[in-house]
């Protein structure tokens, strides 16, 4: 099936979903709700082929 995504994009989206699900399932610390939603929004934007920069949340002073 060709969904228009590069294999690496599809894998990244799947890993995001799997990671959030597994952390919740295992009771591991979850990101704060606003960061969790930003991650979900980013994954959704990736499924539409939008660039990461277009869906980037405002900088909160985090150091990369």
C-alpha cells in the first residue's frame, strides 16, 4: 500500500504511538498533558505530510 509517506515517516509515527501507549500501559511517567498533546498533534501532522516546522509548538525554553 502506498500511503504517500516515506517508510521512515511511517515508522516514526508508529513508534510515537507505540511509545505513548506503552508508557501508559506500563505506568511509566507520562509527559505533561500539553506536551503529550503536542506530540500527538505532531504525529498527526506527519500523517498529512506536513513538515515538522509547520507543526512545531512554541519554544518553552527547552535546551536541545
